[in-house]
C-alpha cells in the first residue's frame, strides 16, 4: 500500500469520527485499513425507513488515484 493511500484513509477516518454523517456508520477492518464496512440507515419517509443496509468499500493500494469498489451485502429487494 502506498503511503499516500494510508495517509488519506487515516485522515478520512479521523474526519468521520469527528463528524459522522447522519445515518451512516463505517469502520475499517482492524487489520486492513483498505477494507471498510458500512451501514446505511433507511431514510425516513421512504420505503427504506427502518432498514439497515450493510456493505463494504475495498480501496485499492493506489487510492486516491483509483476509486474503491463497492459491495452491498443487504439485498435491496429489486
């Protein structure tokens, strides 16, 4: 992993801990900062209200020059 990726992901984690986005929780794996799990709460007033949607972000070693891959683990019913 590049030092640029490590530095950026650590900064992003600090920012998220300091000011977490409403309805989203995320954490990297303890032993691999390139893999983050997230949970999104369904928005109020929508068909998704009351639901929790789990997924992972997998960051490439070249991050931020290459984007992460996104995997949703919770079926969305579509």
